[in-house]
């Protein structure tokens, strides 16, 4: 009976560092950084620069 109980308690756990999820997150945050620096570049060149 203890063998049956032991089989029930075993459960499959998913890895937290799944490479596909890490890759998707990396691409997402790199895209955020590109957009941020693009907006910053636009502001510096076309909004702030003409003021000086």
C-alpha cells in the first residue's frame, strides 16, 4: 500500500528556466529598449536640438 501512495505523490515539475520562455522574454525586453532609445534619439534630435 505504501508503494501506491508513493506513486501518487510523485508529480512532474516544469523547469522555471525553460529556454524558449527565456528567449521570448529577452526579445521582448530588447524590443522595449530599442523603442525607448529610438524615442530618446528622436527627442534629442528633433525637439531639444532646435532649442539651442
